[in-house]
C-alpha cells in the first residue's frame, strides 16, 4: 500500500501539491488533494468510501464525511497517487 501523505518518501506540503496541479478539498481534521492529470480512474476511492468520494456530486470530495484514519486508508489505495492528504498540525496554544 502506498503512503499518499508523502512524495519521494517525504511529507507533502500544500505548496508542493498546489504547484503540481492538485486541487484542495478542505476538511476540519484533514485536507484531501486530488490531481485529475494523475488519476487513472481505477475507482478505489469511490468504492472505498462513497460518502467521501462521489463523482456525481459537487464537490466530489468531502473529507469530513469520513473518519480521518479511514480516509487515509482509502487514499493510500490510490495506485496512481492522484489523491494526497495533509493533516494539519495541532496548535496546543504554547508560544
């Protein structure tokens, strides 16, 4: 299984993904990114969790419709790497 939170073994950044043409789908606990140019339309995402990934809906990705761990599991089944994710760093209020 892939780790689609990384590129070349390093955690992805929003700037990197946006520069590569990925579209951001905002979520409360995680953001999901998608590249139509990378996608091979295998369908693991829509079969894996149709509440989060539904091609007939706009937006077609709603990160908050699934649990973070389950979203990551489904995203990591994308063989092309068209789906990526970033979990925001939690701020604990310490400065």
